[in-house]
């Protein structure tokens, strides 16, 4: 985030603190329970959001050199992204064109080619089919047309996005809208990947994201973990196209009142929460970055998350590793011991018939915007 934007947000936070209020939506919003339980809607979301949207697959720092690669099948489409000899990232469907086996698993570095584990058909970093064992058995096969299926990919702002459908296009700045300026200012090209964990939960993918989009619950649910760090029921909100930005304030922010504006640093005294539509929660946490890539997992009642922690510089000392381990442990303790057990009960009880809709207060504008954006993308937006 640029400095003038930080100053603007800090002034807004000070006004909220002094008035004992927060960013407010125009009205109370009710969100139907079927949004989290309907199998038909879940199928629509998988097709329209997780097949046709640019999905973040990682930061550039995870693929720094030629031959570095990552795989990803959370969207339901197996994806392989690899950096080639020219420094460009290419993305493919991770499926051999012979019999359909995957040609890569996990992630790695320095890979010159990808060989199918079934019959050893081999592809280069650009996805071109380079060799077929016992090639005389495949007379008439045109290797030029049997390369790995290309997927749209773009690398910008130190991030890599892929659309899991061949032939689609990515206009990433249009997709990000006003958020592009914030991402550019973070200098993510210089960050390092520290750790990634894959989590599963028995709750709808949107309910996972909901847990990040209001600070109203901090003093209650998180009174012993993050409530001592962040102000409860206080935050700024800005819609950025289908994306959003919500800023929670650390309790240290008052120290800025005694400093000149040119020395103000919002990042150090806040938690900047972004939703990169449709499914990534991007949190700039003072001195590090967390990303939550959230996906449905086979239906409306289950989700899978790819949770990553990135640091401004590589953690090479034991002191640094202990520090970042502590951060990751706090994150996991907050979510696994507090957010998810409660949210899984909510998901189960959505089917109890207790209510037809849940309520988002005016003090929860990010929730309202997120769900309206989902409905708009599905063609079911309502007033």
C-alpha cells in the first residue's frame, strides 16, 4: 500500500477509535443459509468461480529459477506451473497426452523435463512433447500437437495466477481493480516462502473466508489469543471491484499520534486483510504475509485450504526460524482451536431448520460485499 493511502487509512482508524465506532454498511444484510448448504449452488461455484476465474497458485518466490515448478489440483483441475529457460512461467494441465497420468507431483526445483511415470512420455519446460519411448509404435502421432494442454497464466506483483480452463484470458489488473496498487507497493518479489500447510475442515469454503471478514468477534472468541493484539469491532473497509480490503488495527497504533505523518507505517500497526476474488485471503501481518487459498472439497459441507507464510527475507538462522515458527503456531492455534470448531458446528446446524438466513450487521461490511460479489458472479445477485 502506498504511503499516502496508509495515511488516509490511519486517519480513518483514529476517527473510529475516538468515536467508538467502525466502518459501517448502509444496512443490515441477511444471507440465506442455503448459500452454504445447497449442492446445486456448490456445482455452480465450482464451474463459474473455480474454472473461469484467475486463481492464485503462489508467489513468484516459490519459482525463482528455470525448472522450478509447483502443482495444484485444488480447483479440481490438475495444474502444473513451471519457470522456463527464458524466465517465463508456463502453466499446463498436469495430464500426460498418452494415457492421462500426471507428469509431476508436489513442487521442486531445477527440473529440465517432466516424464510420465506410466510410459515415460517426456515433456520440456514449455510443455512440448520431446520423446516417446518405442516411437515406432506410435507412427502418425504428431508430437507438435501432443504437448501438455496450455492454461492461461500471468505473473505480476510477485504473484502467479492461473485460469484452470484452456483458452480463457487473464486481464489481471482489471480483475484486481484498485487492489493492484496496494499489491505493487508491497514488493512481494523480494519475499521468501517459509512454510505451507494444507488444512481440511467440515465447513463450506465461503464460511472459511467469512471468519476473516469482521473483527466483531475478537474479544469473545479470541480473547486469549489475538484479542490482546487487535482492537475488536474496529476496522476500515473498501470495495475493490469484486475484491475487498479490510484493515484491522493493532493496539499499538496510538503511538503514531505522536509522530509526523511522513513517519507513519500502517503495515506495522495493523492486519491488512484482502480477499482476492474469489477464494484467496491475503493478510499482510505487520512483518510477514499469510495467504489462505480456500477451495470447496467435493460438496458444500467441506473445504480444503492451502495456508502459506511468507517472510520479507529468508529465515536462515535458528533465531529467525523460532520466530516464524511461533507466528505459524499462533495462526494455527487461533484457527484450529477456536475458529474452525465453532464454524463446523455452525455448518452442521445450518441444516437444523433453526433459521432460513443469518445476519450480517452494519459493522460487518466486508461480509456483505463478499457475498454480494459471489451472487453477482453467479448471476443471482439480489438487492
